[in-house]
C-alpha cells in the first residue's frame, strides 16, 4: 500500500517536472510563461495532496 502511494507520488512529481520543462520551451512572452508555470505548480500540488490523502 505504501509503495504504490510512493510510486504514484514519484510519477506525479516527474510529470510536473516534465510539464514545467515543456512550458519553458513554449514560444511565449515571459509573463504568460510565468502564469503557465504557476498553474502547473498549483495543479501539481493539488494532485500530490490527493496522493497524501489530504483531499
């Protein structure tokens, strides 16, 4: 049970890192890129909290 939660957290973390990298590669101005990064981080934190059974 704990190992599956740990694997889920690890996969979620890696997906967040990948999406943040891809957002950096987009041809956007700095302000839009920053907004996109903030949105990705917020979604990532919420999904990690779901794995930790907070929500």
